[in-house]
C-alpha cells in the first residue's frame, strides 16, 4: 500500500503509524504533520516524504512504510489451525502474520508486532481472552486494532453478543479461509 503511493490519506497514515485516524488529524491540524486539504473538502492528504520526516522526528518505526501490509495476529492453541491460517493469509492475502498459542504470548506479540487485526480463539487453555481484549482496548498504540472472535463451541447468538465486549465480529469454526479474509478485509475497510 504505502510504497506505491506518493500521497496518503489520514486513514492510511493511521494504519502505518498504528494510531487512531483522529490522532493523525490532530497532528495535521497542529502543523506537526505537513500536507494539504482537498479543495472544497475537509479531506487531508499527506505526502509520503513528509510522513517519513515526521516519523523519524518522533521516533515512530518505519516498518509500516516499508511493508504497508495488513498485520494479523492469530491467537489459537491448535497448531494445525494456526499453520493453515498463517500459510494461506501470508501467501494468498499477502498479510504479515504472527502466531501466539496463549493470551500471554499474544500480549507480548501485540507490543512488538502492533497488529491491525487479531484473530482470537475463545477457548484457549489459559481462558484469559477477555484480559487480552481489555488490554488491547486500553493501549493507545493499539487503538485501531480490530479483534475477531473465533469459536466452534458457541452459538451464533452468543457470538454476536460479543460485539458489545470489544470484538469487531466473529468466525464460527469450522470456517473457510475466504471467510477469514472477508472478515479481516471488512475490519480494515473502515473509511476514515
């Protein structure tokens, strides 16, 4: 995404810097991040070179500029599930994918990897998925991270009730890979 474009939207900048779009707007409006507004619109555009200067000045890692791909963290303790998901999401969808087998490992990975989307199995052995959800929701640098619940043991009604507890959507196991890609793409297609 980022490498082939010279000018970025606030939503794209937010994704690259892993912050909320309103944060990018504040940077722009305060004059810290240079760019321009589209005439007759409130839409802002940021030249890539200005973004790079801003990121370097403020110590923001340039990883998002160089890869520009959607970062997905799979949290599941079923190795065959994670292996299959990681392979397909990396090769077919071109996502950057990491895997964690516990919520503790997922917490550490969130700090390092700053995922855009977390695929979270609700039936991990440590049974601490809500702790992870709450932690992600409290971290400013994970503000745009979307969490998708995965379960093979809950009803659709139970799963849809999760939207009120910090989950964006859910996938009911067994699912097809295309359903996973659609769920991730829906989460990432929010227009800022």
